[in-house]
C-alpha cells in the first residue's frame, strides 16, 4: 500500500472529478485503491443513469430519485470503508469488477 492509498480511495467516491484524479494519480498495484475505484465507478455510472431518468420526468423521475438516494448511501458507505482502509466489498455492487 502507498502512503496516499487512503486519500485516493476516499477521493474516488467524490464525484467524477475525484474518480478521475484518483484513477490517474494512484499506484497501479494498490489493491485497496483499485477496489474502491471499481466500486466508485459503478456508483457514478448508476448515479448518471439516475440523473437522466430524473430529467425525463413522471414515473421515471421517481426511479431516478431512488437510484440517486441509493448511490448516496453507497457512496457514504464506501467513504467510511475507504477511510478505515477496508477492502470489504459494498453490498450489491462490490463483487463486480470493471477494470483490473
């Protein structure tokens, strides 16, 4: 683990900007940061879909709002786990890997 592992793991959950900064500046071999980057990417993608659904209006807006709340809760859980330097996966999304 790198001395900046905790910083990059936490930063990855804070919007797309934090994700990109963490992705570009991380140690490529750091498994802690990689796990949190994967989870943050999934949360950001789901949040983006939720935003588009909300803008459609009607019943889609309700679904988008529910996705937004779920992403907020998962992000907070991820930040807490990253601050503790835990590699425990988040519920529902933690087992998926988008990049290695």
